[in-house]
């Protein structure tokens, strides 16, 4: 950082080229670019046109709202851009940033963005000598900064980001419980998105120790500390050595400007002891007026304009001299407003406040005006002087920040913090009127499939449509909020009968389940709804939400797409699920997982050509538990990623042991979930598993469900091609259950299609027999045409085997030829096992 002159063109201040990316870039990639270039912002450009800007504050908002790092910038960037022509001076742009309340401006030259300037790039002082004198004179404590926000080291990053956003701060002090304090800044939040560590705790991200200065040290010492690039924030220590404030660069700049403005007022409004003008004072006043960033107007006693400065409302001195100040009137203030203003000027000699005025262009704007009378020794009014700052954009920014703090950015619904407050008020009102309040907790069934198939933009559109549908089904006095992800909550007030709530729940089932059109596709989700009621179930707002959440899980367990009122049975079921989650967390650490294997057979020659690794949980009390009982819970909790990484290592290790024993198994087939393969570190885990086991890559096959494999998201496509490049074989599991584009399929590096087992079961039943047999024949024929292998899963009877042999299905898997079992139970031999 360096101090710069007021009149230098901003093009000369730029120290780095424009950092930009397409608007479809993910938050993770954007954060990585910002971190690599030590930048506080990145511009989103499409076809050379700047569409928006994503800043550290936007990153903070994204984390606070629980957005995933794969979300594209297009939906979360700040728009419209604040721009400035490269020829403008630093002083002019500093004034513009001050008026707008934002911290970044995009510099434009010949219509093309060439860079971004931040507030810290524009360290402009109206007078360098004045600033240095003032800063040396004043101690840190003169800033009057409030006590800092403090976060415990074990607090979640998301909660802390929400706290920072709600309080409008860019940093918090981190308490490590007696150890030296740390600091977490917006820049640390950006780095956490880049490294995918934003789901952790504050202590993992914070910088330590916090740089501090005594409250009695000068502001000049703090300024120099910052200018030397040592830190962006200084902790202020009181006389007892406690951190009593957090001082940032913006605090120092604002202090200088405020003090300078006060000095400016003294020049304009102070009375000379005599009516004689002292030599040189006029020159001083002229210099101060001309260089001020604030607009200044001086009138005679009748309000006729005598002079204005360059920062005045885009009028020149020549255009307004001799005219009445009423030319600025917006027409928005009442007669009483002006009567009160003049009354204050007459009685107190001054007036301060916000007022709407009109620019030369006719545009209305909000300004903060200080106007005072200048009188002679006999108290006769000679002049009026007004000093004003345009606060229109600052007000808009404040309103936008307040909106962001209380609303979900994607859907526009209220967020969880406002839901809590609304629920408190609803309960208080219900207690006075002897009514009930219902909380409906809603989770969308099938939303993960939508995200996997249509991508996150499709998922976002579904969430927006669902939010609108929910809002339309309740009264304006009720509350609809998005809690995060695909979860919503409704607060229904002034309820007389529970059946009224059930009617609403019934309508939500129908409305939410209506298919949603997205591009050329239809997305289908259904709601699982949990309901709790005040005062029947609880009187505490948070407990009511928790109980509705428990009831929602009961609705899911009852087949989804239904609603469930809270009752004690629901609570027991939820506690059992909570216990399973606790056990699941311990299972990995305590080595309770194991892999069973099921062979895949080639019908021509009856040879084993592969073995599928299947996860099992050796529970210490319940014995062997199969995946359907715990995989969904592992997905929801995020444990699927470390469990999947363990399974990959174990399968590769077992395959290596078979090779070392001279046993032929073909390939070992490992299932991977969407969450696992998109997790940061997936390819690193794969490399480590192959390196540790020394298993040849061509001996490993990944099985990916159709909805993931057929996803046209760039990151999925790139991953599949990268796996193929490394020699890994790829299979589409449960083929036939989704929506497959054959044109897209033929371009994928996939070698095997595994047909979902329900098709085979129904070939031996009367209902749908011919249709499902036809589907299997079609998939087999398609596999031959695309030169892909086809495996039929779930073969259980001799009749099914003969059918598959007749239609030419090359490979099969199922109980008829081998049930899943431990490694030692596999019928392997040095030559391919014969059947």
C-alpha cells in the first residue's frame, strides 16, 4: 500500500492487470484465482463484457448462506458494477466510492475493463501534511471504535461468517481460550473456499497472533504498520492489556476525512472577530473549498447562490450563480419539512439531516446536508453555507446488505435468523390470543438427482420455483424461509384447529410435486413435511423447529412425499437415527467396515471377469449391516467421502493380494457416489490407493450411477475423461433408470453398462414382462453397437439366465452364480474360474 496524490489519474494507480473469469466459473475456482493473485475481487466477464464482480464480501455472504464451492458466480456476484473511466483522478474516484458505500470500482478504458481498484488502493488524503499532523496527534482510542466481535476458535466458519455479515464487519477476533488471540478476515474466508476448508472451524482458518498496539499509540503508527503491508487490521489494547477494538484501514481513512470535513466547516462557518477579512484567509478558504470532496454551496441571506465548488451537483459556478437554491428541489419534501429546516436555522443557526434533491440531469438523489448561517457581530445573517455528501448509493448499499443479512440470496425468502425472530413473535401473539402456531419443516425428495442430472443451475431454478409455490400457498401474515440446501420452513400463525394445518400440508404435497420445466427437461421433486405445534409440542421456538425436523425425517422414513405430525414415537425413531449416526462416525475409526465381493461372470466360457466390492458394517451389537440401512445417512452427514476413500484403498489392496497369490479376478469394481467423486482430494485419494497397492490402473473399474455419468456439467465430464486417461475402466451402474442421451453416451469414455435389476425381475412376471424384456434386448443391442460391454445385475433364477443367454447378454451378476462374501470366499483360481 502507498499514499497517492489527489489528482493522479487512476490508470496510473493500477498495479496489476484485470483479474477476470467467465460468470459460469465456480466459487472455488474464482477463490483460487483471487488467492493466487492476492486480490480482493474478480470480475465476471462473458464475451469480453463485464457482467458483475465477486468480492471478498460476496464470498463472506456465500459462506454465511451455506452455498457450496461449486456454485457458479453468475448467481451470486454483485451487480451492477461501479465503473470509472481511466482518466478520472484518484480524488474523484475516492469521492465516488465514499458516496456509493462500496469498496471496489472497475476501471474502464475505451469501453474495456482494464483493472479493479479497491478502497485500500486509493489512500487519498485531502492534504498529506494535514493528515500526517492529525494522525501523529491523535491516539488510537480517539477513533471510538466499538468492542470487537469475538468468535470462539471452535465456532463453525459458516456461523461466524453470518455474524460478520450481519454486523457489517470484515474481521473478527478469535479467542483460543487463554492463548494469544487470532484474527479471521474476509480474505481468510476466500482462502477457505479455495481450499474447500470453509466447512471447518474458525480456529483452523484464523491467523495468529493478532498484531496489536496500545490504545495510547498514535494513529500514525497504525497507519504506517498498515502501509508497510504487515497487516490489514490492528488490535487495540486497553490499559489492562485486553483487546478493546479492531482497527482497519477504512477506520483510519474515515477518521481523516471526518476531521478534515470539520476543519472545512470551521473555515466556512467560523466568524471573523472583525468584518475585515484577514490577509490570506480568502486564499485558504478558496483552496479548501476547491479541493473538498464534499459539495459546497454559499448563498446570500435570501438563498441566492453566490458560489459552488466542483463537487457540487454537476452544475458549474456560471450556471447557478444568481439563482435560488429552490432549483435543486426534488418535490419529495413537504412544506412542513422546509418550515422546520428554516426554523432550525433561525433559532439554532444550523440544520443537519438527509434531504432529497435534484441534479442538473433531473435525477433525484439523497444527500446528507449541513447548512449553517454566517452572521456578523450584530447577529445579522450575511450568508448561508451548505456542505453535503451524496448518500444515495450508500443507503442503497445499506439496504442491500441488510437484505442479504435477512434473506436467502437464491430464492429471496427469509433466512433462518429471521425465521427464529418471526417464530418468537408468533408464539408471543398466540399466547395472548390463545391460538396455536404450527411449524412445517420441508425437505425435497429427489433434489440430489435433479442436481446430478441438470447441474447446479437446474437445481437453483427448482429451488426458486419451489420457494414461489410455497409462498403462494400461505397467507401474507405467515412466514416462509429457506434454511439452506433443499430445506424450507413455514410458520403458520393464528391456528384454530390442527386440521387447518393439515389442509395446508396436503396442498403442499400436490403443488410441490408438480413437474418443473427446465430447458428441455422436466424436474420432479416431492416434499417430506414434518409438523410441530405450539403449545401442544413445545413452547420454545428452537425446540419447535427441532421437533418439526424430527417429524420430517419420520415422513422420509415412511416413504417420502408425505407429512408427519410430531409425536413421541417420532422422537424415539429420531433418537435411534441419531444413535446410528454416532455409531457410524465411530465405525471408520474403529475398523468396523469391511468389504464383501460378488463375482461377475462371462456367459461365454463361464469365466469370472470381475468382482464388485460391496460395503458391509460389522456393528458391535447388531452384527453385519448392509448399505441400504446406513448409506443415505452417510450421504447426508458427509461421511460417505471418508468411507468411500477407505473402501477404495481396501479394494485396491485386496486386488493386489489376489494378484500376488496368482489368482485371476479380472477387475475389481468399486462404486463411487457423486459426492465422493466431486470432493476435493478425490484424485489424490485414487493416486494414493494405486501407489500404495501397486495395482495396475486397468485392474480397477469405477461404477457410477447413470444420473451422475450422464451429467453434462463440465467438472463431471472432465473427471470422467481424466479417469479414463489414467487407465481406469468406467461402468454406468443401474443403467436404464435415468434419462440418457445416446449422442452424449457415445462420447463418454465408458466401457460397460450395468442394467438395473428391476428390469430382469419383471421379465418373469406377467405385468410388464414383454416391455421389460424388450428394454433389456434394446440395451444389449445398443451396447454391441457402441462397442460397450453389458452386464445384467440381479440374476437369481435359471429361467433368467437362459433368457439372457438367448438375447446375447455377454456378462451377468447375481445370487444364482455367487452371493456376496468375504475375499476368501471368492471362487478364484490361477486360471479363470469355470462354472
